[in-house]
């Protein structure tokens, strides 16, 4: 990649210089307690932050969390993230109670060499996500004032044309951080000439979210295995009744076309776990995919499907997995996701897990992260990369 990276910046010397780092600290929080349920994205940015601290930079970190609507909203505060980041870095992180206001200015001004500050949620400011170039630019001017150089380590947000991702690098000397560099290296192996068989496993709830990536990947992959909520729209396209399962009626014809375009390439569930209700204790049974009772909804793929998917995965040399196979957060509907994840770890293949949800599933199910080739921090970002789209955050670093 023809992009300058962190080593180039470190080689220039950053001691005593303010370095603005865009991170993706958009971690899942427990709805009741507000606690961080998966800190994978915080840990992923430690190599970059650690190197800058070590080199004596004054490190100013910014990120979004969730989707607040351009104004402060306490449930989306980054304060708990500052605490966790400090624990992981082994030094306190100075938290600014606003993003570019008085608190931010005072916090940044007070930083000593080798210290780290975290600004409050970027999306508490309308300028961050604005479609208006001037409004975004004005916010980017304020952010850029906090750094003498800019490091983008927010791989999960590189597909967003947002002020902190797209406009700030136009205003400051800019480099890619360690995480962005590694993500791009790994994902480019999948878009180039992947070793075959190349098998992609897709799950998650909506076909419409994944349509672009399915279209882009179908000609490239040897097999495409489909589970998760989106499989029911495909099953419907095959002529099966799906009871009260998740269904995107308007996508049925699209799914039919996809199935016809690549006969035999797309593999669908042959059995599903069908339940009375979307609840952890709902009555449920494994039923054939063409025999879902009219009053039930599918919440996981069944064991025969797992075995079939596992057989295909065991032959693969390259694997990309995005999206859970079922409602893995509920123990009764976690076996499909677990089974597929275990099959991926057993395969003698280069495996990439993409997507916030599948990465969180790997950790929530207690699977060994190191038995996967790479666990991407990007959900939408990794999918858009594989689609071959131009990512605004990457393009901005190239300029
Ligand atoms: C993600 O969770 O995929 C990234 O943090 C980007 O978040 P967004 O989809 O709200 O832009
Ligand atoms: Mg998202």
C-alpha cells in the first residue's frame, strides 16, 4: 500500500509532539449496566497507542461510540472506555468531557510527553457525520487543531466519509496506524488471488445488508455458505415456507436470481432450530428446512447443516466468515455459530473473521482467538473492502 504508516512518523520523531489518533472504540455496552461487554476494539488499538506513548508523544485519541444524533447523549459517552483503555495501557487516560470544547482544550493543553487523552464521542457534534462538506470541514478544523500529525487506526470506520476519518487527514500530515495497516494487508489477500478452495460463510439478519458483498463475492468464491436470519429469505426463494422467521419479502426474487446465477455454489441450511418465540427459554425443536411449522421461527441452523458446512470448510484453503449463524447470545440457539466457528479453527486454511458480531461471538463463546488467521475489527468496513469499494478513510490517507 502506497500509504505512509506509523513507523514513518516514529522515524521523524514524535517526542513532545501532539499526535491525533482516530480510533474505533465503538465497543458493545451492556444495556442495563452500561459495562463494556467486549473490549476487542480497545485492545486492537494498543500497539499503535503504546508505540506513540513509548516515543514520548502527547497522544490525543478520538472515536465515535454508537449512533448519537449530533448532540451529547450520556448513554453514548466514551467515559467508561477511557477507564478501560487506561487499565490496558497501564497508565491513566485523561478524559475530556467534550470533543472540541473547553474541556477538550484544557485536557490536551495539560498533556505531558507520553500521556494519553481521550476526547468525548465525535458524534456528539453534528459536523462529524454531516453530508455538507463545509459543516464537516469546520468541525475537522477544530479537531485538527489538537494534533501536529494524524494517525488513522480506526479500521472499523474507514468506510465512513466523516470529518475525523476523511477531512482531518487533509489538514494534517497523516499516516496509517498498525491496525489499519494489518487489516488492509490481510483483506487484500482475500481480494487478490486467494488460495483455493475459497469458502465464504455469511450470516446475520438481513440479506439487504449483505447483497452488495454477495454480488461481489459470488464470482470469486468456490462455495458460499449462508446461515443466520438472512437464510430464511433464501429458503423462501427456494419455495419453502418459513413460518414466522425473519423474512425480507421484497428480497425473495433477488435471492432466487442469485441462486440461479451460480447453481450449486450457494449452500443453504437443510435443518433449522425453530422456536415458539424470540426468547431464551422458548420451546424449540430441530426441523427440516422445508418443514418449518407455520407458528414457529428459525433461530439457529441445525446440526445436519453444521455438519455439512463443516465438511466444506474442512477442505477450504481460504475462509472468510461474517455474521453469526443464529441467536448465539441465547444458549439454546448458539450451537450453529459455535459449530461453524470450530470448523473454521480446525480447517487447514487462512481464515479471516470479519464483523463486529462474529468477532464478538468468537470471544463470547470462549473460542481461542489465536486459532483464527485474523479477526477483523471492521464490520461494514471489511465487507466494503471485499466489495472492492473505495473507502474514504483509506483514500484520504493515500493523498
Ligand atoms: C462499526 O461498528 O461497524 C463501526 O464502529 C462503524 O460504526 P457505524 O456503522 O455506526 O458507522
Ligand atoms: Mg456498524
